[in-house]
């Protein structure tokens, strides 16, 4: 397994470009199953999770075509199977996103039940009950969700008991082809849900309310092809900004969207960063100063994102003062804490909160990545730490960060990949 070798202590400086958002690209690729016309998806990030989704489409008989600009054209009219096998679902839980589109368009779907993962049990009961409310017959047997419907799904009023991002996306996609109007209440308001809605609207769907907690979808008989460019990745953006703040650096990130990062930018300002923004860029300058500790509490958008808390834990670990990080979305998302403590951090876990006493500096050590965002936080810790840090199991990072070592190198970091 590849590892990353980092020699810490360099202030990050320079400019980088942000890739397309993984969490928008995945549902948009799944949405291509809703039409027999060709959909072109542009600004796809170069990530392992994207390859997995393309492979999943491939194993159903759909052959995505990649052009020289890395745009992907998908014509799903060749589909031959309506099944997402366990081998793919176990490597990427977001495979569940094909359930709604398959059921809505072909009246049947079999998707392996995603198991637990490093950050908690992550059930999909809300996806299932919402589709049942729309008339689907669903049984869970032999480790698979087996769904079918006679004719079209029916519009329904759905209240989501919890705010779920992929749950909202699955139901919204299914509802585009349902008979009648579907209302999703307590819907996720994440920008990636909005991006998917905008792509579906380009395909001819009738959707309103995206970005609020009530989304209304009037089903249509069929959708058409379109060309859609995926929005920038706000989590990748935030990760580089935090890395720059932790190393007391000065960077500019381009091709991004400051308007969807408000909670993160305000925490970085509290940490002492000088931040300037333009339409599609963010510049962060620490003026060489040590960051100050901040406290965050994760919650669904527009509150502070759970996908950014591990990186702030790394920032707090070398900041002045004590900060707390409270996780309210997932049950077990602190695996990185023990690894950071091995690097000399002073972090303790109290229930769903971690208390971080900032230390003067971390010391390099061999550490192990446990999930995608935890890996990013360990890289940040390695970038500030004295001496060398090796981060093992970086296949997690390749799932969600495009060319991370090249981008960090272009900011001056001393980081390289050690092939297995
Ligand atoms: C998505 C993101 C992930 C992010 C998360 C929360 C994608 C591909 N992934 O994951 O990066 O960390 O949102 O912002 O977009 N829940 C249930 N039953 C369900 C569904 C969810 O109890 O049927 C619970 C989950 O266990 C969790 C909470 O709801 O505690 C939120 O999870 P959810 O928003 O569904 O996460 P994902 O969509 O899987």
C-alpha cells in the first residue's frame, strides 16, 4: 500500500486550483441513469470514488466515454443489469445513489446494503422508507436491497426524520420521473444537493426549493440529455486553507466558491487568518503568526461541516489555547485523534467532543489513515510537525483528494508518495 512521506515545518505558499466536488459528481453520475439520452458531465475530479462510480455504471452495461478534456459522456441506453454488487458498494457507500434512479426509470434495482464504516454504522433506512412511501416494494435479503415497482413511482409527501444528504438526493432523483408531486421536508440543504437539482433541471426535471429544507418535485414522463459542469469542491478548498493556516502560510485557492464556505471561513478568521475573497477565489494569509484555537460544532449545512472537523482538530493541535470540536452528525469520527496524540498532540475525547490543548509543535511519526477526512487531517499534522511523518493507508485520501501531493508540493510542501 502506498504511503505519503512528509517532512514538516514548511509554511505553505502559492496558488492552487480546486477540483470539481466529489459529493456533487457522484449523484450527478448516478442521475445519468434517468435518461436514455447522452449526458455530458464536465469538471469531474480525478478521484478513486469517481472511477468506482464509472465502474459501477460499467458493470450495469453502461459505457462512459471519456474525452481528451476528461469530460465524461454517458449514454445509459445500453443498460443490461440493474444491480450494484457488494464488491463495489463496500468500497464506496455512495453507490446507494443508483437505487433511486434505477427504480424510477426501470422499475427495479438491487443494491448491496452498505455496511458500517470507519465513522459509524451509517444506515440507509430513510432512503428505503421514502421510496416505499412512493410505492416501491422493497425487501432486504441476502445482504441486498431488492426494490421494484409496478409502473411508475407515485409522488408522495416525505418527511425525513434526520437530515440526510444522499437520502435527499436519492429521493429527489426518484421523484423526477414519478407520477405526481413529491415533497421532501427536512431535506438536506447542502450545496451538492443544489448542484444535483440544477443538473436534473437541465435534464428537464421540475424541481423547486433546492437549498431550503423543503424540496418540491413534479414528476415528468422522461428526462433528456444535457451538458453539466460540476461545482467546485468546498471540502477540498477548506482542507488546503486549514493546511495553510496551520503552517502559518499564505495561499490563494482558485476556481472555488467562497459563498458556500461561510462557516469554515469564519472559523479560520477566528483562528487569526486574514482572508480575502473574490467571485471564485479565496486568499488566506497568517502573516507568519501561530493560529489561535477555535471551537466548532458540526451539523448539517449551513452549519459547520462534519467533513471539516478532523482538519480543524489538526489546526487546534498546534494553536494557541484550548479548542473543542463537537461532532453531532456521525457517531465515531475521532479515529485521527489517537494518531495525532502519537505525534505529541494533547487531545482528549469526551463523548462526542474532543478537547484540544494546543502544543508548541508536533513531532513526526508513522501514522495510519482510517478514513478520508481523517487522512487529510493527518497530512496537515505532518505538514506542521518537526521531522518526518509517514501516513499509511492513503488509499483513503485518493478517494477524495485529487493529486494531493502535487498540489501541496506546488505550495512548497515537502511531501512525496512512497509506492508499496
Ligand atoms: C454525505 C456525504 C459525506 C458527509 C455526510 C454528512 C456524499 C457522497 N457523502 O454522506 O461526505 O460526511 O453527507 O454531511 O455526499 N442516517 C440515518 N439513516 C439514513 C441515512 C442517514 O440514520 O437512512 C444518518 C447517518 O447515520 C448520519 C446522518 O444521518 O448520522 C447523516 O448522514 P447522511 O447525510 O446520510 O450522510 P451521507 O449522505 O452518507
